[in-house]
């Protein structure tokens, strides 16, 4: 009998040990960051977690879990930890920006739940990297913003352009009977207004562009476009860092060319006295990357959100439609665009261009 009890006991022990080992392995090999902590002290972190936090396991264990969170958020995190400790299930997830051990910041989603760690009740916090989700959300928001601004702008442009065109017709008739010099000035001013509206219609109604989708050698096009600016480049040094030219993209060539042109023009205009214009082309992670950087005036932080909005311009003679065209074109080709700028140091526009727009991928043919 005693033997039987002993053997049942050891079986239970064995089962417990096996399930503990399994549990440990599941956590250790999980791709998500899993931290077990008690009274803020980190008792355990899995390898994926140490890699994600850019630290060594030995350094992280024993540290304070709160140290990765922003000072202002610590109370909220403490509250979540308490909820986790007192509850039986996982807390609601919470989005936070944390600072990793190498100083970099990253957006995470986290939730806590209670666990038994040895003979203590501790908290298990799971961190999930949501950088890509955040970027996608922002891209979608930007697209929606652009699309609705574009629709309103296109509607207004269309309504205003028609009467202006008929005024222009009557002016031409008037000129035939009365060649007053004011009529010529009126006509040229009117033409400028009609041109602006035409440009606006073009950039805000991309479905009006019935250009075919063709193969584009971006390296070749960037080199040719630079030639167009020769007369503006006395005091500007050009660095062409062009690599991976065998990687071509498919898209609407004229729209792309106009977008590159607009970015180069802005970069040059940002350096009125002197500076360096750097054009980069390379292939990485299935995208063709084009970076256009200048060492010019830069863009103040509070203006960054306005980039791409029709008519936003800081220039006396700017129409503020250049970047609208750039953003619309890149979005329409399922590309991505990011801007980095420091006032008085310079600006970089980074374009990530898919080799094929997604509609080509889906159908393996490029039709609109
Ligand atoms: N590389 C850059 N450096 C500094 N500011 C920039 C840069 N690119 C764009 N900007 C800012 O963004 C604004 C909008 O640019 P956008 O190209 O849309 O219009 P614009 O250059 O003013 O006029 P245009 O319609 O003639 O291009 C600019 O007026 C400028 O303030
Ligand atoms: Mg411009």
C-alpha cells in the first residue's frame, strides 16, 4: 500500500515536472516577449524578450520592469499590474511606447496576468511589437485624409474651372473688338488660375490618369531627371548613390517621374545658397528604396502633418501641390513614404516602392 502511495506520488511529481518543463519551453521559445515579475523585479524574461529589448538576459533579470516605461505612464502600468495580480484572467491590453536598453523607442501592446512562479504568485507580462500595425494605421489614415481632401478639392476645382473657362472665352472675344492692355493681363492671370485648377484636378483625381502600367528603370530615370536641374545647381553638390539597378518597378511612369521631379525640386529649393543633394537608390526587403536628401532649411515639427495637403506652401511662389502629387502617386502604387527633417540641417524623403503594385500581383497582369 505504502509502495502504491509512493508510486502515485512520484507519478504526480513527474507529471508536474513534465508540465513545468513544457510550460518553460513554450515560454522560452515563444516569439513574443514574456516577462515574469514580482514587486516590479524581473524574475524571468524569455530569449525573444531579451532580443526585443536589446539587452542581455542576465542584465535584465533582477531589474525593474517599470524602467522601460515612460515616467508619466508608470502609474498606469502599476495599476495594470495590480489588476493582473488580483484578477484571474489577463488584463485588457494597453498600448505603450517603451524605451529599450539601447535607447530606441518602440510601440508595444501589453497585457498582464497572474502566474505561479515556483511557490510564489507573480505577474506575467506579455509585450507585442505593434510598430508595423501602427505604421499601417497611419498610412490608412493619411490615405483617407488625402482622399477626402482630394475629393473636396477636385469638386471645387471642377466647379470653378468651368465658369473661368467661359470667362476666358468672352475675354478673347472682347480682345477682338477692343485691344485694351488690361484685357491681356486679365487673360494671362486667368490662365494661371485655370492652370492651377487643372493641376489640382490632376493630383486629386488619380483615376483620371489613364496611363498604362509599364516597367520603369528608376536608376536611369533619376539620372535623367537630375540633368533637368543643371542650371540650378551652381552651389549644390550632388551625390548619386545608386545601387541595385537591375531591380525595376512597374507603375505609371509619368506619375512617378513627376513625383521624383517634385521631390528633387523641393530639395533644391530648400538650399537657396548652398548644400548637398543626395539621391539614393537600393533594393531591400522586396522594395526599391529611393531617398532624396538635402542639407537645407528643414521642416518645423508642427508643419510635418501638413505635408501633402493641397496648397500647403511656405514659398511665396509655391502652389503647394508638389507634395500632394508625390503622396498620391506613391499611395496609389501601394508604396510608402516617410519624411525625416531637422530644421536648419536638412530633410530626407524616403520612398519604398513595391516592384509591382498590388493589383498587378493579384491578377499577374497590370490592368487598371
Ligand atoms: N525638402 C524640403 N525641405 C524643406 N521644406 C520642404 C521640403 N519639401 C517640402 N517642403 C515644405 O513643404 C511645402 C509644400 O511642398 P510642395 O512641393 O507641396 O509645395 P511647394 O514646393 O511650396 O510648391 P510647388 O507646388 O511649386 O511644388 C513647401 O512649401 C515647404 O515648406
Ligand atoms: Mg514643391
